[in-house]
């Protein structure tokens, strides 16, 4: 029998730690010129940039083929390399991100843009399809303007059948169709952090692989039975299993944000940075630097020191 559940006792302990350490929580600098447009850039251009870059923010590496390399003499890895290449292209030609260009973008253009001398994403044809779909639908449905999709400065993530929110409007775009809404939440977090929107309802965390790994290791999400055996053994889960796991993780972090009083965007930033710099996937984690070290399940029991659940064939995460 398989069981997937949320351990609210650990969530309460983590919430107390987060509440006491709010000033120490790490946060992304959304004005870092290496990765994001300058502060006074035209609103529509910034909206274009983030909509496109988040659409590309998935599955950059594969086992034995990390997405990393040098740009202008500096080394970048994973998402840092993706957004560095995005910003480099933006500064050269912001119209590259226009819906009109994206609707007819070529595979060769996408490969040239997202590659360095020794690194390239594994799914260039898929990314090209996603960009063409995005460009065409923004033109057809929103008169070619991202601001028409976003809906102004005060927005809701979720609406209803009469007044759809950002999530409902984005879902028709294939890059943003996933039921866990990872890219939708990431986009909304970025737009809010840049002061481009004010979110009127509740933002959820963007459940990527780092956040999944931390949830299992801390023990805030508990899995048992054959599905846990898959996670431990690195066996690829099914689409349905992946959605079930990530939805549970999303609910757990929503509860953690509420009980800690930490804004979801800040909590998402801190956990994502923690997953990249402290709670590492492929090497020994730096547990002494972790705020949760005194009650982390994986620190007490090596069976919980899992990488994350495996699900490669997706453009959702």
C-alpha cells in the first residue's frame, strides 16, 4: 500500500525556526544585471522577458550532461546559465522576445541562443515548439501584448469561470499547462518581486526538484510503499505519481508559509537557494549551515537522504 502525507509536527517545528530567523533568510536579487533587465526598462519588455525565460526554465541537465559553461569568462551552472544567456540576448536584441519573433522562431535560433561551447539543453525541438506556441497565442488572444494577459498591476493567481486569474489564462499556453503550476508560480513570484504586479490572493511555492528534495529530507512530506521505493532507487515515476507527489509538497509548503508568517516568495527563494548551496543533490550536504538541522529526518536517518523523485520527460519543471 502506498501512503503520501504531510507531517504537520515537522512543519510546526520548521515554522518556528523560520519565524525566528526571518532576517537571515536568503533572497534572490531580482535586479542582478547578469540575469534580469535593468530597473527602468519598459514594462512590456520586462514582462516579455520573464514570460519567455520562465517558459524555458525546466530540465536543463541530464545525468552525465550538466548544463554549465562560461559566458564572457565567467562560469555559470543550471538556471544561472539559462538566465545569463537570456539576459545577454535581451541586451543585444530585446525584440528577440517579441511574440512576433517567437511565433516563427527556428530550431537553429533556439540552439544558438541557449548553448555555449560545451553545453546545450537536451530538448531544443521541444523548447522551439513551446516558444512558437507562446508567441502565436499571445498574438491571437492578447493582441501581441503580455500586459493584456497579465491583466494590469493588481492580479489574482486564481479566479473563476467569469474572471479568470493568471493561472487560468496561462494554462492555454503549453509551457504553462502543468497542473502543479510550477512555472506559473515562478513567473508570478518574479513579477511581484520586480514590483510589476500586486497579488490579491495567495501565491504558492514553485515546486521544482530542489524543493521536492528538501521536503522528503526534512520529512514534511512522507511517502511509503512502492512509490517510496521508486524515489529511493531513482526509478522514474509516472506522470500521475509526479503530480500527486508535487501537489502534496505544494500543500505542505503552503502550510509552512502560513504557519511561519514568511511570505511565499521569500520562502521559495530561501529553499531554492538552500537546495543549490546547502542541501545538495549529488554530494555531501552542508548540514551545519542548515536552519533545520536539529530536526531534519535525513540527518538522523540516512534512508531519507534521497536525491528527489525522478521524472525526466517533462517541460513542467
